[in-house]
C-alpha cells in the first residue's frame, strides 16, 4: 500500500489529485471546528461523552456534531437524498429513462439529489436544534432555531460540494473519504481515553485486550469481504482473420463478494438514524419511545440494521453490476462459459451466481457490523471505535482508494514500477 502511494507521487497528475483530496479534507476538518453560535458546547460535550446513540450519530459528522459546528450534519443529508433518488430511479420509469439519456440526464438526476439534500438538511437541522432546545442546551427562540437551521443547512451543502469535487478532481469516492477522515482523526483521542480509563481502574485491562482481539478479527474479516471474489471461467472461440488465428484462450470474470463495498453500511445507518433525529424535535411518550426504538443499543434497531444492510447490498449491486452488459460483451468477443449458451442463458447464470455471492457478502457484512458492537457493549466499552461499523468504513474506504490509485498507475503505463517489485501490485498484504 505504501509503495503505491510512493509511486503515485512520482506521477504529476496523480500527485495533483492526491494533494487536491488532502486539501479538501483539510477544509472539511477545519469546518468541523467552526462552532454554531447559541449552543452550550460544554454541556453538549458532556452529553456526548455518555456514548451510545450520540457517539454513533457523531460518527457520520466526523466529530462536528459533538461540537455542533457548521458541519454538524455531515454527509447524512446527502446520503439520505441519494438513497431516495436511487430508489425513485428504480420505481419511476421516467427517472430511469432520464438517467440513461447520457451526460445531460445524469446531470439532472444529480441536480435533483442536491435539492433533496437541502430538504433533508433543513428537516434534520430543525429536528436537531429542537432536540437541544428540549434538553436545555440551546436556549434560543424559534427565530434563533431558524437561523441555526439555515447555518447547518448551508454547512451540509458545503460538505456535499466538497464530496462532489473530491470525487471529480481527486482520488476515491469523496463522500466516503469524508466519513473516513472523520473517523481516523478521532482514533488517537479514543486510544488516549481508553488508556486513561484503564489507568484509573474504570476499565479492565483484560476487557480492553479482548476488545482489541475482536477489532483485529473484524479488520481481517473486512479485508476478506472486500478482496474475496469468485472467478467465472470464460473460454474464447478460435477465429481466423486473414492468415492469423485469434482466440482459443481462457480467461475469467471476477465476481466480487462485496460489490457494494461500504455503501450498505453507510446507507443503512443513515436511514435508521434519520427517525431518531426527527423524534428529537418533539416531546412526549411517542417521541421518547421512537428514540428508544431507533437507538443503536435497542434490539429492534439491530434487527432492522441487519435487514437494511442486506437490502442495500442487493440494491446497490443491482445498480452497479449489469449481467446483461457482461453477457453481450462476451458474445461480441466470442467468449462463453463452458456448459452455458451465449445470450440470455449466460445472463441468467451470471445473475444466479452473483445473487448467491452477494447473499454471503451481505450476511458477512451484517455480522461484522453488529456482533462486535454487541460484544463490546456487553463488556462495558462505550467507544464506537471498537464496534464494527467504524472499522468496516475505514478498511473498506482505504482498500477502495488504494485500488483506485493502483488502477491509475496501471492505466498510465506504470507497469515498470510494479515489475521492479516482482510483478506484484503493492496491495495490502496479510
């Protein structure tokens, strides 16, 4: 991995993309420390030290929520808007047709997603500010709530813009990298806090060591999920063109076990945390019950979390993986799978295999996300850094970014650098 970054800095274009990404991440982290006026940040900080659902909410804001900065909403509004648009694209033929109309159609879909981001940001901002007002942490009037909501919405739009330009002009997926950065920068704080609690005797050293073992197992499981694939053998028919013979070779189609990467985790978390945020706007038994149900510590939440992860794994795989295109390209190039007729039978066969692989990957992803969190909660560890969700995001985004860098190196004719390392690509090695 480090060899890949070193090689990337030898290429001016790739180096410029990496530096652009780092600069955008710096701006994001800077905005996460700009406070929103009118909030008692000391009282808010004490509230977030309790962990639980608040720490989980803060995960997607990169610590900005616990400071109630201008970026307190983080990427959550954009993610929710993206989910709604993707679902609507599936159920509404007009949107699906628009998306297939080329660059102009995709631009219109992106524009609708941006509008949706503003709507979700306004709803979440009002809900969050109202919740703080109910707790006595924010003492302003409803006019002050409106001003704070506008500030937070503007911040959410700025975060969306940063994510988009990082994707377009930088390296990796911008939104995923923003979440990744928010988690990574807070790891030293979590380590120091854990050691402090251990030194004071408030946390058992054996429990901490066991939690570390669990986290290492989660990391290993994440890498296996991200790198695991099934290779479908493909045979190419022999063709005679002029005096030369082509084909007769064998290859394979790599089907990833987890095609959706960290998307199911991010989508499922955002969807389930949205009702919790809205419930904070209201007082009474119903709102309180709703917050308890959608708290990450509740049994109902974890069941829904598993279901949503599996659903979004299948949904996103269906969006990005097209068996029809693979089958068509194979047929055009004279390729076929042994024992399977070209055309529709090949498409159906690939769909069946992919469905089985996705089920295994989705269930594995759900287990890694939920089980470590439940175990560490039983051990009395409140920090979500020992949970599965944060680790999956960090490992998944890191691997995805490294793969993209290596893809750029290969695409730009840097095979010579890889050959000097024995023909290996410098991926994470176990």
